[in-house]
C-alpha cells in the first residue's frame, strides 16, 4: 500500500494526563502554531509547525486552518442507540420513564429496516458532534447491533457495542431469556469482536431486568473471550437502588450484585453511579472498573449529582457519557457544560483541562484504549477534530476576549456544541464536514 502522508496545521491541544494526578500544567500539551502529521490512519508526529516542517518533504500536503483548534476525537462512554428517537421525553424519573417511553421506543428495533435507518442517523449524529468512539447500548434485538457495526465498519470507526440482555421486569415484547441472550450475544461476539476497530460489550441492562441465571451467563461470556467489555447501569436513581435491594436481599448492596456475578473488571463500565457509597467506589477502583459520568441525563431524569471528587479520591477511572436518550444532547461539549454545573452545585470546580481529560484521555483509560485513542501522541489512531472558533457570532465575539488557552477551552465547552465541530477525522479520513 502506498504511503499516504498528510499534515494539518492549526492550534493543537491534547490532554496527556489526569490533572488530579499531575496538576493542571503537566496535564496537557498545547501548540499555538502546531502541526499534526498523519500516515496511513495513524498520527506519525505532533509538534510546533516551524520545527516539524523542516523535517518533512517540501511537497507534503498541508491543510492550514485559521481560528481553529485541533483536539483528539471525543469519547462517549455511555449512550443508547435505540433511544435516538426519544430524546427529551417529558415528565418522568427513571423507572416510569423506562416503562412509558423507553421500552416502546426500543421495541421498534425488531424491524431490521428501522435498525438500519436509526444506526445511520445515530452515527452521523456522533460524528457531527465530534464523537469518534462510543460505548453503545443496542436494544434487546441482535439486529440493532448488526446495523450499528455494519455502519461503523464502513467508516472504519473505533466503536464498542452490545445487545441488551433483559429477561425480566420488562414487557414480554422486549425480553429475551437467559439462554437466548447468551446464544445471541455469543453469535455477535464471534461476528464482530476484534474485527477492524470494533469491540463487543456484554450488556445486561441493569440488575432489576436480569435474573440471576442471566447474570451468571453474562459473567460466563466475559470469561470465554479475551478483552470483552461489560456495560450496565448502577445506582442512578434512589427508587432503583431500593428495588435492587428487594430483588437481591442476599447481597450487600447494588455493586455487590454485579460483583457476585463476576461482572467487575478492567473493561467494565458502569453508567451513572450517582448514589454509590465510599466502599463501592473503593471496590470499583480495586477491580479496575470504570464509571460513566452522565450529567445531562442525571439532571434531566432528576437522578442526582455525581460525586467526582469521591471518585478521584479512589483513583477510579471516570469517562463522560451523554446517555442519550436519558441525556439530552449528543454533544460532549454540552455534556461538559452540564458537568461543570454539577460540580458548582457541590461547591467544587471542574477545570477546563479536567473536562478535556474526561472527554478524551479519561474516556480512553476507562475503555483501556489509551494506547490507541484519547490523545494525539504519535502511534495512535488519527481520530481528531477541527473546532471552529468562529462557529457562531457569539462564540466568535466571546473568544476574542479570551486571554489564553484555558479561557478559550472553557468557553468552547460552555458555548460549544455540534456547530463548533468543523471537521471530524477517523483513522485519518474525513468523516464529517460541517
Ligand atoms: N437503567 C436501565 N436502563 C436504563 C436506560 O435505558 N437509561 C438510563 N438512563 N438508565 C437505565
Ligand atoms: Zn443509560
């Protein structure tokens, strides 16, 4: 294959460590006049344009952006594909919201044509918002995952998804059985896991909708294949937490249910965790499990405020999740806008560099993919964004008042959304142009 080498010149910013561990200044690299060199789908160099250019052939193709910022592609560690059509459903909290809106909406994925249509809309929406990797819930129907992976494969995206396992406490039209969920998940794993940049996640919806038999088989699947992911929900809503105690009286608490069925581990991502206690955070950290922090959803469904400082105290891996359709935006920039307010309401701060970390390298670490995505280091996948400082009249005017990259970044995360994303690149290819 001939070598394809291209360079992109603009301001460039990436997170290289967790500010909670190394301090803010050591957590990022910023090149005011930077150059990103891409070869065959990977980043081959990053640095100051003037320094790097002298090392490159004079005829290299360079795209030069003015008033723009190159960042890594954003990483959404929790989102539901089959809820694309029900974002912004009025009035209910979690358990009633599931019964009233979610289950009827997800039932439409019994139809493959519907699954294909929504997969296409969903992926376009991710890319329009600068999300290049997501950990995705399908519906209970295997075709929801087939449609998604078929569309992701065409664009060579790095994506993770799984079919929901759900064999009780849901309508008959939407339940599988412990046995059928095992067989169907296994077939999807055989077909997709490790194919190109695709990975499979074993996906029990949450403890209340799985029998002990189904949770046992979910744990068994994780032991049968290397590097499988596990995704589920935990401690999102107080009524949900009480319900889990009633359903599993023999367990110490919500996390202990998952622990008992061997669902904790380095590739396990638990969404929400709003009502976790200190011991549960310690156990998540000990097992290398991660939390997906979903601020727009936790506000919208009235679930509560995630305690990020407690997670930091335990050195717990935390990524950011939109949780569409409980969440109200596909934009991780808008999700960070809400994350900042979650911290404000708890008398704490969320620095723009911690926010950048959560949406990029933090997410990559939660998914154990930090050697491939989440930064712009040489040798990683060329998944990156071009953010436009002039995306809207207000953003353009406001950014003229910004004195440094910290202020610029914070304003981008407060005012920014899909309009801010001028271009999205995946594996070095342009996959979205505004
Ligand atoms: N808990 C179980 N299922 C769901 C879901 O679809 N969305 C959210 N936010 N929480 C859940
Ligand atoms: Zn969710």
